[in-house]
C-alpha cells in the first residue's frame, strides 16, 4: 500500500460484502415465495422482500464504488486522499442511514413509513428501486456529493490520468441523474419516462464508466501493460458505451404512451449496446496476452476476465434478446427481464466489486503480493460456484420467461392463461432457479472464507 489514506476503503469493502450476503438471502426468500407464496407471511411479505432485495443491491454497489474510488484515486493521483476523515464520516452516515431505511421497510408498513417521513411534503416514494423515503434520498445526495468532493479534490491536487477522468465523469453523472428521483409527475407515462433517466442511465450509462475505470486500474496493476495502451481501449469502450447507452434508454419507452419513433431509436441502439461489452472482453484478454509481469495475485486477473465475459453475456447478449421492439412486445415484464437483470448486475457490478476487493484487500491487510496460493485456490472455487450459480439462475429464468410468454401472452384466444395460473405452471422451473441461487450463496460463503485461509507452515 503506497498511501495510508487508502485504508479508508477497507470498511466500505467489508460493508459491501455484508450487504451482498443480505441481498442474496432476501433473493433466496423470494425464490421460496415463488414456490410457496405463504413462506414467511405475514412476517416478510413478497413485496417487502423484493423491495429489500433490490435496495440492498443498489446500496452495496454504491459502497463498492466508493471503496474502489478511495483505494485507486490516491495511487492514480500520486497523493494522499484529500480528507480521509470526511471519507470515514461519510461511511458511517451512509451505513446508519442505509440500515435504518432497510429496517423501516421490514418493520413499518410502507404507507405508514411514507407518513412518518413526511413524504407528502415532497412525494418521491412508491417507485421500483426508488422506494427510499424522501429523507433517505436527500441523505444519499449529501453522502454522494461529499464523496465526489473528496475524490475530485484529490484528483485536482494530484496527477490526472484517463482512469481518474473517466471515473469522475461517471461519478458526476451518477449524482446528476439521481436528481430525477425527486421528480414524480402525476401522469404515469411521464413518470416512467423520467424514472428511466435514473435507472437506465445509471445501469447502462454512467455506472459503466465507473466499471471501466476500475477494470482498467486492476488490469494495469496485474498485467503491467503500458498505460497508453490501456487508455486507448478505455476511450473506445467508453465512447461506445455513452452513445449506445444514452440513446438506448429508448428501449424502455416501448408501448408506454411515448411517440412511435422510440420503437426505432430504442431498437437500433439496443443492437449496438452489446458491442462495448464485447470490446471489454477483447480488452481484458488482450491485456492478459500482452502482460509484462506475472503478478502473484492471479485470482484478481481471473475476476477481471470474468467481469468482462459475464457482463457481455448478461448486459449484452441477454439484454439484446428482448430489447427489439417487436420482441419486447411479448417479453416486457416477464421473467426474461429478470434473467437479463440478474446476470447483467452480477457480471458488470458485483464481479467488478469482487475484482477490486480481491486485488486491494490483501494489500490493505499487509499482503502486498496478494493472498497465499491456497487462499486463491479457495477463492477460485467461490468464483466458479457463483458464476455457475448465476448462469443457472439466468437460464432457469429464461426458460420461465419463454414458458410465461407461450402460456400467457402468445395465445390470442381463450386458450391464454391468467397470470397466477401461468405462475403455477412455472413452479418446477422456479425450483431449479432456487437450487442455483443456493449454489450462488454457497459460492459467496466460500469467497468470504478464502480471506481467512493462511499458507500452511512448512514442516522442518
């Protein structure tokens, strides 16, 4: 570790992993409830479990991004963090507010939560992924702005690199587009139109810039490839990501009351969106091929390559499968959407979190060359359990989505089943999905265990 202020990244990484464990646990609860709707009812109803599941996902990704930024920016800027104390204060405020919000979902009826948090003064609650009380949203803005201030001041006072410029662009974009969470039009079509300005332009826009910056940093460290070569790839990937991602917002504007031209714009942009992810695959494997050093932390490179491949499959391939307008007419809102969502979030954002943690955490713990060989072997087992588990979940949801379309949406006659009757028919597939979900959670436990594995003492 070159700079002592990088240590502030450690609590962010640890808390992100804790939140991930909780997020998967609630995903498993949902998996059981798809099979038996009375599971844990009325203690944890389905709508509450889903709200906690998705909100934990967003918060853990934010913690991971913040930890990654606090770790890589001092090295890139060649100076200590502008204010380590602010970073620690920000952590505790965000952690306490996040836990309080989740406990609010679990312990208080949602309507009551809206009332006691004075949502009526500035209504923002009730929308998917943005269920947080208005006061929590204001807290998120304050936390993110203080975080960006800390990062920006560090960059401004130190060396500027392509990685920090791309990272800062993504962070500023993340803060800007979240402001649309405070805009709640009465018209449902208008509401959905601007709602995607937060969700899509985060996930398929500015977050991808942050992903690219973190991936590039790790690749430089573990391959030793010239920074100039990395920079050219990064510029190309980011340019394509922004162009296709921004216009690609249109694939959410099908059939919700928006003008017909969105059918064309959304479809064309969706056909382009897989390309930057494919370039990311070529990028990661090309950097490995051209590497100048054989870094002992081999598992970090495994995560880097895995991030590129699974992000391409989840965000690229599975995204394209159902975002052409004529196809989306039948697939929108089915389990195909869930299949795409699960694999793309895992591949693009959860795996890049594992990647930076696997590189940085050993260094933060005094293991400059990475965890020992035995620990890396255990971690690799966790890697494959999670990857195979998530691919299994995705394939099961894909089958469920296609079956749902065939039974419920495709027939244009009395032969079409209702929603609940269709769900009952799909239960065997949901059982398979749950099995692979349990495999994914097992993989996470193996991954966490790897950090406690020590090299065996050689016998004399």
